[in-house]
C-alpha cells in the first residue's frame, strides 16, 4: 500500500526541491545515526551539522535537532547537495505574467527542469528561486538545446486545463531553424512519418516504418548563401520531431550535436562550449486561454544569427 500524500512539504531551496526519506522499523537510537547509515554520501559529522543548522524537517515542518530520538513510521525532509554545475551564461526573459500564466523566453543550453547533471542550472529552478513560487510548473517542454517561448502554470488548480490544450492539440506553435539550403526541394512541404527511439543510441530518435505519429509543415522563408532560414509548424509533439524531420530531408539544423551524428557530451569536469548553440527557436505560440477565455499569442524576442557564410551560430551577446 502506498503512503498517503504528505501533509507538509518544504519549499524548494535555491530552486531545488526537497527530498523525503521514510524511517522504517529498526534499532537506530537517533535520527542522526539513521541518516548516517541510510545516506552515507554525507558523513556523520556532516549530518550533525545539517541537523544543527535546522536543515532537516519532520512531517509537520519542525526542524529535527541533532539528538532527536529515532521514530519509525515517520518521514523526514532534507535537501540534497547537488553536484557543482557549470553556470549557463544566458538569462531567460519573462514575456508575460498574470495570476494564472507565466510565459518565458528561454535561452539555449538551459534545461527545462532538474534532471541528471542539471539541477540549479535549469529554467524551472531559476524561476522558482527568482519568483518564490514553488507551485510553478511547465505545461510543455523545449529541449535543453532549443531556445524560445515556453509557458508555465502558476496555480495547481489551473494546471490541468492548460495541459489539456497541448494534449488536444489546441495550440498553434511556430519554430524557426537555420539549416542547409537544398534548392531541389520544393517548399512548402509536409513531413508525416513515424518516429521512435533508436534502441542502439540513447537520446536518438529515428524515422521508422509504420503508422505516422509526427507531422510537420515546413517553409523556406529566406536563403542565406549555403544556408536557409526555415519556418516550422509542428502539428504533433514527438521528441526531437523537428530535428529528425529536417535531418531526414537532408537539412540538419546548424549546431545540432545529435543529428545526423551523435556527438559525445563533455566529460565529467570538462567545460561545455556555449559558442555554437543549436539554431532552433520556438518563435511563437498561440491559444485560447482556458481559464480566462482570452486569445493568447506570444512571440520570442530572440533571433537566430548568421555569423559567416558557412556556419550559423548565436553570439554571446544575442543570448544574454
């Protein structure tokens, strides 16, 4: 039988949510002894310091003192110490905020939510820390490498209504990309295929035989020497859909480190190169607000930048 939802949960700290640990039946004399056994990445002395600093809480929200007796069947809250992260040197811009909705212009290289090696250096963590709103939740997602417009729900009671917009495809989304120019292709065109994860390569998605589950309309809106600027209208929201569809047409997006060839991520301790972001931008999003009934349309203020006749990338100043 699953445990009931907690009556109290601590707010995020510096944008990172608290973790819970259940206290099973056992013969530990104190909470300190249990924590040192259960979570040994921190030493007994370190756990004693955290308890003394009031950084461990019981189910009622009270700090647990260092000499607290062990009580099985209860739960404790604490914050993990996330590993050191390389700061992402670009900032998000708030485009709109009311009582229900927050719309943000996300920079490249900033992950949406804490996961894996990205914790504080994520859009959600930064916004929760900036706004002091632990109820903030994204109602759709962009890849870490993609910049542009993303929408958040501010209140738990509104979240389902906004998420339904995306589930029911009641949102118009427009993206832009820089990719090679292919004069032999006639635009506009539509790519309608089936996408599935590649079993041999983690993170990679491929077109496969079968009933289509991904639909994208593509326009070429500007020729830039060997490159062109494309406007993309996704009708579905499959993982990496735009990147895979363009790559399948011989139009890999400039700066893409997955398509057509998966490139290794920086090794542990190696600095990430921020000089050549993926040239994909969530330009515009439009929908009828399910809470207020108003027509909503939001557009990114960012621009994809062509720095030479061969390579396109975004300068640091354009993304700060």
